[in-house]
C-alpha cells in the first residue's frame, strides 16, 4: 500500500529545483488534506544533506578531484554526482526517487507504532491531543537520539537527519513531535516559535502549551511542563507570550526557513540557497510569510546575496519583517531590527544602522535578562563592541560635515541603544554591563563633540514603559529620534543641559510680534497694555532690564550679557525691536494707534530676516530614557568635558546592590551618581548613605 496519493507519486523522481517547487505547490494547494510535514521535511533534508554534508565528507576524505567524483551516493538513497561548485546546477542536484522517500516515511511510522497501539487500546475518539500523548511522542523521539555533543552542528533540523543518523537539534526535536502528532491524526498540535526556542501549543482553543525539547548547551530539559505565565515567560527566550504560533502552512515555512545552505563558517552551497530562496518566494506569494518575521528576514538575506529580478529588494523585505513584528507581535521581536541594522551597516548607511540598532534595543528593554538569553546577548555585544566602534573608526578617519559624528540624531540613537540594554539588565538576576561594555561606550561618546551632544534633548520617564514601540520604525529611518519643536520649547526651561531655544520662536506669535508665554496671561495683557510695553513685560521674566535705558531712554532695553549667549544674534534683534517700540511710545504716550500701524509695516521686513534662519535651523532630537543608569548619566553625557571614570562606574554599577542587608534599587543608585568618587569608587545613595564600594565584588556575590 502506498503512503501517498497519485498526485504526489507522479511528481517523482525529483531531478531539479523546479520539481521540488511543484511538490511544495501541490501540498500547499491541496484543499482536501493539509500539507504533509513528514514528507516535505524528508525531501528537503535529503537534498540539503546530499549537497552539503556529503560534499564536506568527500572533501575531507580525499585529496584529489578524481576521488571526489567517485563519491556520488548517499547510502544508496540518492543518485547523481557531486561536481565542483562551478558546474551546472542541474548536474549537482541529486535525483530523489519515490522509493527512497517512501522508505524513510515508513520508518518514521514504525517509530510511532507503540503510540498507535496505545491509542487503539485506549479507544480514544478525541480529535484533540492531550498532554500525555504529546509527552509520549516527545519521549520516543528523545530517547532514540544519540547521546553525544553534536547539538550545535548544522544540518540537523530535518526528519531525514533523525531517520538516517538519530540526530536532531533543538528545533528538530520540536518539529518531529509536531510531525508525529500529525501522522497520528491530531491536527491541533502546532509549533510555537520564539527567536531562539520552540515549544508546542495544542488543545481545542490552542492555548495549552508544553515543552518538548531542550534549550542551550546543557542536556537538561523541561519536557512535559507548560510555558506558564511567570518570571521566565517574560524573558526574551519566550518573547513574553508573543511567539509565532504556526498553522500547517507556516510550519511548512518553518521547514524552509530552517534549511541551512552553509558548508563552512565562510562558504555556502549555492544550490541549497537557491532552493530555499525559491521556496520562500512560493510561500511569500501565497501569503504564508505575512506573520512570520524571521522567515521574511531570512528571505531578505538571500535576496541581498542574489537578488531575484522583478522581486522586492532586500531592504523592502527587512522593512516588511519589522512591520510584521510590530503588527502581529506587539513589537516584541528583536531580530527584524538586527537584520535591518546589519544590512545598513554592510551598505555603509550608518545613520540608518544606528536607528535600527536603537530600535532593537527599544524592544529588548521590554524584557528581563536571564542566562537563557545567551544568543541575543552575544548579538548586542557584537553590535556594541565590534560594529559601532568600527563605524566610529571609519567616520573619524576624515573630517566631513556629513559625518555621523556631526549628527546629533546619531548620538541620540546611541544613547537609546545603551538605555535599552541598561533597562534589560534592571531587576534581572544576572548583571550584564561589565567593564568590557563600558570602555567602548566611553570611547564612542568621546567621538562626539560637545556642541553635537548638547543638541540632544533628554527626557526621563517617570513610569514604566508600556509594551509598545515609541514610534513607527519608518520614521526612524529618516534619521530617526523624535524631533518635535513644540517639545523643545516645553523643555527649554526644564532641562538646563539643553541648548536654549532661539528667542524668535517665542516672539513670533501673530503679526503684532508679542511674546506668547501663556495664552491666558497674554490675552489679558493685550487688553491692558500698549503693544510695545506688552513685548517688554513678556521678556522681563527671561532677561535683566538695562538701567540706562529705563533712566535715559537710550541703548538696549536689556543688559548685553543676557543677549549675547544667543547663537545667531536673535536676542539682539528682539531687543532692538522692543527698544524702538519703547522709544516711540515714550515720545508720544497717546500715539499707540499710530505706532501700531507703523510697526505693522515694519514687521514683514523683520520676518523676512528671521524666517530663513528658522527654516535652516536643524531640528533637535528628543529621546526618552527609561533605565536608572542612563538617567543618572544624563548630566555627565551633556557636559563639555566628559568624566569618563564616572561614566564607566555608573554603567558597570549593579542594578541591585546590597546595603546593610537592604537592597539599593537602581533609582537610588542613579541619584547618587553625582557623588561618585573617582579615587575610591564609592557610591552615595540619594539619602547620603554610602553604598557598595566595589562593583566587581558585588557582582561576584
């Protein structure tokens, strides 16, 4: 009895990539039956193994090309020789026979036979799987694996690897469990995929969860346990309850995304990459990648290496991956942004790269760090200690007005990047930021001149951030931190580290040129005072009056030392205009009407002088800091001369420090940053209590 219908059998043998595409299309378009995960995983695994693993084995076991050509079989499962990398792809591609696939399919059925007998004995008629059945499938697969240190190797994700070598990686075990449950007739068992882990969802409503595989380098596992809401489920490993929960078609996409074309760390098999690329485009056209950000990023990487004519560019695919994460997963996925940032870095688009990295850090701050987050930790460490310093090295090698070192938005994104990592560390059991993080940070900040750093308007969040992104990522690509001129005016008096906003923005409100400080006050003043006096009264709260002007009516109405700090002389322009108004009014106390008409004629000329400067004035980026460490660094970051020792001590300080048997929270620690002593390294809390004096010792404790 054959295992497959005639529509499948007639597609064999598979001799080239188009034949494999036809098989996948037949499975995806079948209205009567859902795609057979076991069949598709065996086929892709067989092709990948034939074109990668066997090529490496033949290369290592023979020293001549003649010997390489003799190795042309895969345990008698595949026909077709392995030619050199430059040969015709059709000659490289193995011939996949139906008998080979059917034999492997039956072998997997044999593995599951004990469970089938158990189900018959229990005469269960339920269409939905339960925890016990899934655990038994997991046990059978788990106990049949080889016990050796192979888990980090490539090409172990398919059922072909399991059936021919009893080897599976973390993803492979979870996928084998889902494929086994499908073979047993349970359609409610599906994969739930985070960015570094896989588990299973099941049940009538699909809200029950179960661990079926391990994670990390250890052999320990949590199989059988549910992914219950709690501290652990709020970590990045479990994406805080926002995994990609697959249907059957998305599980096919997971099969394709898991294909690994790599031969070595620096080389890949072009035929396997081409197969993966074409299969992903097939799934994309059918709409099965819409809710799968990682698959979209994978397709973007393939398109970056070998663009397909007439298709979307890799940049568009990276952007689509970001939008998918924002739309369907509450912006809790980090890798879409790191995919994007890596692309911009490789294209020397450093402004966009900084924005993408800052956006990825905005996501990671939503989590608490745990030891299981090793992969994403290494990703951020690589960005902070390798990529950003390399960008700084390249940008500082020459003097250019277009350099990112002259861009305050890039500096704002740098602060946003580190703020997210500091927030990630807060309330975690394990500290993150050691001296290896602090040194590159200090060196990078020092590359930005004070006039650039001081342009950034820094706000501090008073409450915990909501689990959403601060802005749409598309706005970030244009240089990207918030640039709201209204926010600048509001923060002008609250943040004394920021550059003073130009006076003409306060003066220009209506044709009469009056100062708009408060709507209620200005309206009442307008009715009670002449227009000329209204202007000077409005400025009295900001500048000192000139005694000579008041007594003798000559000179400027305000003292010179208060008007000179303006960068472009706008204060002088305002003072001169007000002085002219007052002199006119003092000459004729009852001539306000005539003066107003006269001033109306002069105002357009003044505006013509002011407006070009305002239009050319660069927007000042506004950022919000959430972490206590970066809040404590706010003053230090904007000073003219950087205190590198204080910055390093603050970055490497503990988020939770024991003080007299009492925990010192990050907020208290940040309050004491001004009391940092460079000699002893002591920390003073906000109430003057001396804290732990040795961060390294505290970290070991």
